[in-house]
C-alpha cells in the first residue's frame, strides 16, 4: 500500500494542464505573456568556501518548493561563485539547496513577500568542507541536477520528480537556459534548437519522447565542428537510459492520477558476459479538461470602441507507447557490437467549444456565435541502430562506427464549424461556416558515421570523423471549405500543398579541444560539407534544387573554422 501511495502521489504531482491556442491567438497570447511577466521574483548571492573565502566554482544551486521536492529554478554558480535565480512567482516559501563535491550540503528556507522582498540578495553563502574521518568509507555516486561539461550543460532528468510521467518537453521546461513557447517549441538564446537522440538527429519531437526513459538532456549551446553547420543555433541531445547493472534484473511499475491519467512501465535486463540484453516498454495516457476566457476592450484615444468576450471549454486526450530493444555483444574487453531499436506511437485528440460576443462601446450587442473545433492526430516512429565501438588502454580514446535509420509517419485531421448569429439570436445566412483539414508527413532518415577521439593529454584531445546523411520527407496538407452553392467541400488551393524534399549532407571534420594553465577551455575545428537539396511541390509542379559545391572551384567556400 505504501508503494501504491507513492506511485499515486507522483502521478498527481506530474499533472499539468495544457492550454490550446484560440483563433484570437494574438489576444490570448498577450494575456499569457502578461501573466508570465508577473514572475518577477529573484534570489541571488555568492557561494564561497567557509575557510578560504574563495569562490566555489560551478556549485549546483536549486530552488525547491517549501514542502516538496519539485524544482522551481536551478543552475550552476559562475566561476566567481555568483548565482541568480530569476523569473520566480512574486510570493511564496521555498527551499534553497546548494551542493558540491567535497562540501557539506547547504539548505536554507527563503521567502518572497511583496512588495519589499521580491528581489533579494542572499549574500555570501559559506559552504563547509566535509572533513569527516571514517574507519570504513562506502563511496556512492549521486548525480547533481545540473552538471557542466567543456562544451555543454547537462540536466539529469532522473533527479527531477516533476518530470516523472511526462514528456521530454516537461523536462526541458525545467532547464533555465531553454525557453518553451505555448506551442511546445524550444529556443536557446532566441534561436530554434535541433533535437538529437543519443547524439543523432531525429524526426521525433520533444512531446513524443517519454521523460521516464530519459537519462539526461545535454544543452550544447556552441556545437563544435563535429556537428552539422546547420546546428549553430544549439542542440538539445536527449540521452536515453541504458542498462549497466550486471546479472539479471527487471522492474514493473504503474501510476494513476486524476484526469484519467494512467501509465505503466516494464523492463527486463540481462547482463552476462559477453552479452547485454535489455527490453523495455512504457505506456501512459491522460485527459485534460480546461476552461478559458478572453475579455477584450478596443480603445481609441481613451474612447471605448467595442468589446469582445469569449469563453471556451477544451478537452484534450493523449496516449503514448514506447518500446526499446538493445543487444550488446562484447567481442573482448575493448571491442563491442551493439544492435538497438526503438518504437514510439502516440495520438493526440482534442475538442474545443468557443462562445463569443461582440458589443458596441455602449454594450449594445452586434453579433454572437460559437465555434466547434475537433482534431485527431497520430504518429508512429521506428529507429534502428548498428554500432561498433573500440576502446584503447588510454582513457577516453575510442573509435566508433555507427549506422542508424529513423522512419516516421504522422496524420492529422481538423474540423472547424463556426455558427454566427445576429443580435436577436438568429443564425446568419450561410451558417455554419465549415472547414476541414487533413495533413500528414512521412520521413526516412539514414546516417553512417565514423568518429575517432584521442586524448593527447589530461587537458587536451583531438576528434576527427566522417559522416554521411540522407533524408527523404513527404508532407501534405489539404484544406477544403464547404460551399452551400455546390453542397460540397471545395479544395482551398492557397492553403493546400504537397511537397517532397530530398536532403543529403556528406562531411569530414577535425576538432581540437584543450584547457590553458588557468583552466580556460577552448576548442577549434575545421569541417568540410558537401550538400545536395531538392524540394518539389507535386500539386503545383514546381521544384528547386542545389548541389554545393558543384565544382572544385567552390570547395574553398565550404571550409570554415569554428572557435568556442
């Protein structure tokens, strides 16, 4: 019963309503933006050593709810020990927790109380060194929520209870440097990021990856030349869990919560030399019922011109299936062959009813009406991988040869019916206005990559590799409006399209990474890319393509240096 209670509690903690975008998206977006701007609370300070008074670099700083372990904000202290947690609700009680290896954990209760205690300086926070002398020492490793690498910031999803039962999108929302808009698009420094899974590009979106199967998310803000030139905006690399425990083990769990939220997971792992076998399956579903409203006043020179009022009731349901099979064969201690595959399937259904009214400045009704929006979406994704990995006596030196494929299909159907009425409640002529929309896409992606890493010393290493990439995409969107004259749906040729894209990139790179005597990290690299791209609008018989470089004279323009 205790375990069941814990599972139910976790499921309840992960409940998060989802808001749909209304037709009057500008006004709703403005309202949501104003609400977000109310998060003006801030805590800042400096982490120092209690004895030496020197800054503690890259200490993990997280802010939790006062009475539970849900993450509000977090990050790493800078090289000078300073930190700042911003965008907090302007009221409430929290727990500030600071951890770093070799120091005792620090925890402090903090409060935001308007109007005077919204922006607070916590001063110098002193961490005491952990100098306990034990006769017997048992060493256990525990990952911090955030860790810092040379070229990336690492967010350990397992340490965040608020992401349990959700998707990768829920986990990404807890990363301070990443912004997520109302439609689920992630940006880094106001630039769109590329989504990777296990170091490879994917056709999956963040909403299609279960958080329970994620080990960590790496934020690569300045990708090296190891990655494609098109990733200069940044990369979110989602690293999935992998079995590392020897012997035989498995797990079976379930969860339930309000809103018909159900889920379960089961896996079995067998690791016995020379084999490592792992099989896993996850399922979760949920229903969200939301109510919203919009009240708009149009002004001109402080004079009220008219009013617009709208309320809506939305019901959204989704379901996910995620399966993974992985087999490792250890030829010997330094040579391994891996075969793995993922299967992801899901659907999103929603029904939205909107009631609206227009009124003059004196509140005389102009028109009223309501709109019914129904949508059904589904997708399926298959991923396959075959990899050979060779390691060497020197730690960090390795050679990998990796071939993988990613195939996905998706379908979407929308139906919009708008019913307009006059001031006495009678439906207007040619009402309802009806529009149907059906769309979908199919993607096939293939990658062959060879990478070699050689640590020259403790502070420097060299990377080099070859890569071949090919992707074929077919996307269509058919929109039709109902005509009362012909008593049928007629295709909207402006909003409809059907196109095919062939994209191929072949590349070679070499990258050098090192640290100076003052532990300042830097890297410099050279990358060559050959690109072929062709896009075809099949219904309009239009196409566009380019092949670069097309001759030896343009090869020099494809070379570029990237310094970080």
